C-alpha cells in the first residue's frame, strides 16, 4: 500500500499521509520521501497542500518503528525530520496544512511550518513531546511562539495538553475552520483560489515576512537537536515510550 500520496491537479500538489495503523505516524523513509516531494516541485505547481487520510493529519514519529537503543540512528533520523521542516517552511509556494483529525508531536510542528492551517471540527493539536519525556524537535520551539505567543506556547509545550478545533481558532493556531464533512471541499476551494494567484508576489510576500521575523530557525533546530539527543538517552524517555505502548500513564523520575 502506498503510504504517501502525491497528487498534482490544476496547479495544486497535495501530499497526503496514508498510514492508518499508526494514525499517520512517520518513519525516516517516509520523511525523506515527503521532503523530496516538497523540494522537487514542477513550475506548474502553484500551491502545496499537506494532508492526512483516515481521520488524522499526522501523529509524528511512529514510536513502534523507533529503536530507542540506537541514538546514532536517532541523530541521523533527526536530520531528515529537520530537512522536512525546512522544506515546508522554506517552500516558495503557499502551503496549506489541511488538518482533519489529530496533529500531534512532529505532526503538530509540520502543520505549524505551513503558511495556513485549515482545520475541521474534529481537528486536535498537541505538542505531546513532554509526555514522553522529550521536547519539541520539529521547529516547534521557534514556530509556535511566533504563531500564538510565548505564554500560550510554553503552556502547551510544558503541559502537553491537547487543543481542540474551537480553542485552536480562539488562540490563532488555526486560520480557518469548517465542518468535517465540508473540510476537504473547502480546502480544495482555497487551494484553487491561491493557484490562480501571482506566484512572484507570493514568493515576495513570504520572503519579506520570513525576513522580518526575529531569530533563526536553523539555530532553533540546532538547539532542539542538542536537547533532544540528551533526552533520547534518558530513562524518562524510555518510560514515556514504554507507558505509551502499555497504554498507561508514565511515571517520570527525572533521570
């Protein structure tokens, strides 16, 4: 079964995850293919839509496919995840995160890296890293405060609490919300509208907006990588994953 669908229609490239067994969790191989689909855009593509099938957007790293004992692999894998964040954030076409269902962990950061987040009524966001004894490592510490403010961002990252569709709209995490049954059609309408717009102006707008932001995404990603690699070697991370797999609350010990 194809786990990553890339469809080009009328100037719109839609990249959709299709891994129902993990609620669209990611493996390194899928992340590499995902980034390639964003970097290798034909000139005819004017807009990119990131989506997920089967009632989920993306739940981040597929923990069942992750080997906790291979930190070297984690370092290599993190580089690929960071490459995907850069590919989304640095895309010179308008990007839409079509969030229908859960966007958690790196999946949340993936949506944050997009220009526009269009959600359904069943959308849920969560920076869940802290629940596994980790920190955001997909650019979330740089992206989220810029979207919703430092206070709210720290609240979500420190608690790991989930944000439903109504709250996402209230705090500015999402930009548009539609009933679940209308979501796909409304995303298609918006993408079609943008596809008819001026590509050069889009590029200029995005370049100016990004240039006017304070801070450096690369520096943030480097800091996240350093912190995350330490956390990946911790007993708390091991407990966080074990508790997740055993479907119980983790008991973190701070070591």
